[in-house]
């Protein structure tokens, strides 16, 4: 019986190691593509990855981009393109990016709904998850909408103030 378990554990370890190596190679390919190409949508990025031998779903790519902290930012022509975290030139540029992303904010029960410009929701949701997890305990993002679950017992003002701490356009606005 012990040798069967040992064989099974060995096979599982090999499988996990193979998956991890593939993910590392995929991340390296994503970094190379974004660094050397102007990529404005996931469909284009999926095609470029496919050309390099990586077949993956849009959902997997979306998770990869979030894990890699890839942001979609406007270039000089106003087109939104993917950038790696080290390509964001400064915290001031990043604050401008955040300031330009949010269009409206509404509350319903213990949820906050944030509307963004098209393509900004995912990166703003990531910022919320990273910066204020004690206020908004989780987010779900679409193309231009974020739903955040507010921690029990917090007021709308506390949530608004927490968001305003890193979204410059909220400072001075009343909620």
C-alpha cells in the first residue's frame, strides 16, 4: 500500500511541477509581449500568446494579468494599452490614472458600486483589494463596473474616505 501512495504522490508532484513551470513560462511570455508590443485588448494578447504556443482561456489570462499587476493605461494617443507595473513611470502618473478611472460611486446596503471608464474596472478593483482590505473585503470587476462588499459596521463616509485616500478625484467631494 505504501508504494502505491508513494507513486501517487510522485505523480501529483510531477503534475504540479509541470503546471508551475508552464505558468512561469507563460508569465515570461506575457511580460515580453506587453513590453515589446502595443496591446490594447485581451483578445490580441491571447492571439500573440497562441502564436508562441500558449493556449489559454480569457479567464486564465485575466487572472494572470491581475496576479502580475498589469494595468491598462492610456498612451499618448489616448488608446488604452496594457503596461507592466514597472512601466508605470511614477506614483504621480498612477494617481492620474486612478483619478481618470472612476466616473460614479453608489452605495446599496453593504455594497459599493463603482462605475469606471471602459477598461479600468479590473485595475481599480485590484487597487481597492490591495489598499483597503479592512474596509472593502472583496471586489468583483467587469469591464466598467466594480461591486465591493463593505465590512460590517462601517459607514458610507468611512468607505468614501478610504477610497478618497488613493483616488484623488474623490477628495473634497461629498458622499
